């Protein structure tokens, strides 16, 4: 073969063809490298503008750091954080495109005016550049980042404020919403509790047997399976792993160096709808009014007061308010500050920051190292376990050095033992569910098979016996049958009494007279609204709001039966409750403005043909 190739290479035509082939490979390789170098890193496109993955990644990492303080986020949470970062980047870009098309610009003078007027950046009443930079550094930001964000927000405000300024709900809508929300209803009620019914004499054997036969579902034991189970799980092995103290100390040092310290503020905030009211509240606060007094004044002016304790900047709903709060000194009344939903007056009561706790870090590092070692041990032992199972080794004769957790017993399809308690299946809820599912999918006598479980675990099981569902003998469940029969009989007695009472009221008798004749007590409900207060019966509220004045109804409750007669309907009066009416108006206005803003944004995204690279997005959170 080689001789023939050498002979062919002596032909000048073959040499030319071979040279072309080599050149083809060379240029194919070069073009492939060039295509890789110029690969697209856009996670989304807005019109012709690419949103680079790095910008979304930065926002995602910041949000992930905040979420990690509450525990390790799962995949669904990480995906949601990435989507939020992408949505914010897309919103900014489509708004920027609209600003360009309309010629909207933010002059440097406007930026300078805002910076000069911000009390947190001032020293002796004048803007302090060094203080400005120091405050931003404390909040993991920089002057360029802050000014860029401020410029973007001012540009968006120039677009949105004219659009939203004219959005207002019609008076008839506010009036109907106010009437709907504030309407109160009262009723007279008589309760007939099951537990208050006289105890009945024990039934005869025939009655009890009939009840047992007529309610087989209540006295049928489910299918049970007797199983042997072995589990090889890093989570079960981890607590028994021994970790060198030096390794733990090194891990703690690394985590402490990388753990972010998050600035926190405790702040008292009053949210006001207009500048005039906010200025009056600011003046009263600066004159020395305490927080309790300010809360009362806020209600008077239709404002909302709220107190935040040790909040991070991202936990404050309004970005404008958040920046102002974290730029303000402690103890000084600041405001009014303009926000998306009105004006804010606030006072920072405490400045703090949170960082890693040493004991918590030590526990986290120890658990991580134990889990890593357990995962390595499982990876080392799983092949030996597979070989043993392939050799038909019984589960109770497997080698004792494989780190297995073994258990045997009887359970039903819910994972409960015959006594009704949860079967002692090792592992977490996901692993237990997987084992129960596998146990009820297997056949009696099937050889054990190694199954991949959740979180890197493995398990194998055998079904030794299957007990099909069966009606339990009356002699075995006699006490249970007697209790069920007694409860049913007492429930019937209570229902008959309540039905008789309801019938008398329907025939024109007053509830008080009918109740007195039956030896029952009448009571009056508290004021019920369509959004019942905690502690009130939502079922009762739903029934009362379906009745007309004077109408009666009967309903079954958890403890018995209730007969109710609607006695009074009170319609709210805007003149008597101006604050509540104003709150309804403000909330309705905000809802409509939000709808208009969302529709505007959706229109821009449709116009600019926003497209998302799902694969690139997945690289961020996976």
C-alpha cells in the first residue's frame, strides 16, 4: 500500500491535488479559530444592540451574594435571579433606545445640581468630593457608577413622568372600589357544636357491623410492602467524616476573606404623595417630633409611615430612597426625596454592616469539607457495591466497609409504617420519596438493582413480601368503628337541630325566638369585610356577602353548624374616612400607572425586537 502511495506522489497531478488538500485543511483550521475568537457573547439583543453577558453576570452575582445570606440558593432561585438581572438590562437598553430616538438628554448641570443638593454628600453645607467617594466605596460603588446610574434614571424619568403624570382613576371607579373594600356586614348567629350533643348509648353489634361494611374505605388497610434497603449517600456519610483542624482553619480563612460585608441601615420613613405635605412633615420632624408623633401626623396627611430595621440597600423597595438613605448620616431628618411613587422624608436611626460570623463560618466549612470527603468516598465505593449486587449478593450480606446505611421493615405507598408513623427510611425527603416510589414499582423477588438517587446518592432494595389492601376485621378495629359511628351520629344530631332552627327562621320566626325555644344562644358577629381580619371566619364572611339584609343561611363549620341572619350593612362614607378613601385613590393610581408603564415597556420591547439567547443565559446560573 505504501509503495503505491509513493508511486502516486511521483505524478505531478497527484502532487497538485495533495497540495490543495493540505491548503484546505490549513484554511479550514484558521477560519475555525477565527470564528471561535469572534464568538458572540450577547445574552440578548435589543434591536441591533447586543447586551453582553458580562453586564448581566455582574448584576446576577450581586443579587446572588444577597440571596446567599439566607442560605444556598437552589437552581430555580438562581435562574430567577439571572432572569431579573437580564430583565433589568433589557429595560435599561430599550429605554435608552427610546431616549435616543426622541433626543432625550440629561445635561451635566442636572447631575451636578442633584449631587450638590444631597445632604449626605455635603460638609458644612457644600458638596464634598472626598466624602462622596468614601460613601460610595462603603457601598461597593464608585462615583462613575453612581453618576451613570443617576443619569440613566433621570433619562427614564423624562420619558416616564410625562407619560404617567396624567394617569388617574375616574372618581366613579375610586368610589366603587372604596365602597366595595370598606363595606361592613354584621349578622346574628347561632352555633350548634357537634361536641355539645348528648352522648349516645353504644349501638348494637348489628348497627356497628353495618356501619363498618358501609364505610369500607375508612377501615381498609393500604397495600404494605416488606422491604430491605441499603443506601450509599454522601449526605448520610458526611457527619461521620473526620476533617483535620488545619484544613477547617484554612477553609474558614478563605471564606472570611471572600465573604462580603454588607452595609445596613435602620431607618424611619414617611412616604407622601405631594411635596407640600412632605415639607410640612419634614418641618415638624426637624422641630423635634418623636417617631410616634410623626406616625400620627403621617396619617393626618394621608402618608404612609414605615420603619425598617437593619435593611440592606437592595431591601429598600425604591431605588431613589435606597440611595438617599445610604448616603445620609445617622440622626438627621432628610427630605423630601423624590421617588417613583411620591416623596419621602426619613431619618436614619442606625448605621451598621453585617459580615460573616466565625462560628457560622466554621460550621459551614466543616460541613462542606465533610461532604466533599463523603462524595469522594461514595465515588470510590459505588463500583464495589455495583459489583456485589451484580454478583447477586444479598443486601444483608454486603461488605461492611462500603459506608452503607441499611434498614428493613414494612411500609405503605405514603412511606408510613403499619402503626401510622413515618417509616425510618434514611436520607432526606427527596431520597425517601425516591425509595418509596422504587419499592412500589418493584416486584416481589426481583434482584436488587443499584439506583441513582438525588444529591449523588445510590440505593438498592428488594421486596420480600406484598400485603394487598384488605378490609380490617371488625374485631381488630372495633374501637375505631365505634368512634367514627359516634361522631357521625352526633354530627347528624347537630345538623338536625341547625336545620330545624333554619327552617323556623325561614318561616318568619326571629332567630332569637327560635334559638330560645331550642335552648341555644344568639351572638353577633364583629364587623366583617370582604377581606376578613385575622381571627375571623372567612367562610362566614363569604356567606354574609352573598345575602341580602334579613336573609338567613346555614353553613357547616369545622366544629359543627352555624345559622346566621344578616342584620346590618354599613356602607363607608368618604367624608368620614377621607384617609382611607385617599389611600384607595393612591393605590389605584399606582396600579394604573404600573399598568401603563408595563404596557409602554412591552411596546418598546416589541418594537425593538428583543431576543434572548437562552443557552448563554443558562451559563450564568448553572
